[in-house]
């Protein structure tokens, strides 16, 4: 009888948000820190990546990414999480900020 290979598990995404996870608005005010290979991570939101300078830019297909772009948008995990935590409070959706959402009464967000 052949033995099955052992499965491995690795984290590939972290969700970073200032909004509680049970709030209906949390997915809209969240960033993802996603593994991109070679021990590098990206801060991602709606198809864009955060640069080291704090600017968002569209993430093109891998074959179109220049080395310079990758150097500005790929980080070790600690740096990516730090950048995401700094950016999370500044998110705006349809003119509403994180601060707006946190001030809304709970009954308004559950409708």
C-alpha cells in the first residue's frame, strides 16, 4: 500500500481593517496583504497595490511588471503589514471614511 504525501499549509493572505469584522462595511474598508512568492508580499485593494511611498497603482499581469515597479510594491511580511496598518485608517468608500463608519450606530449598519 502506498503512503499519501503529507500536506503542507502556509498562510497566503492577511486582512487588515479598522472596521470590526462583523460590521457589514468591513469588506469595503479592508486591505489584503497577499503573498506574491519569493518571500515577498503585496498590500492589495481592488486590483491595485500600495507602494513604499504610500501610492496606489494598478497591478498589471506578471509579464508586464517591471523590476522597478516590483521593487516599490513588494515587501517582506513585517513591512507589508506595517504599510497596510498605516493605510487602513485612511480608506474612503463613496465619500465615507473609516471614521464615518465607526461613528454610525450599529442599527444603521445592519439594515
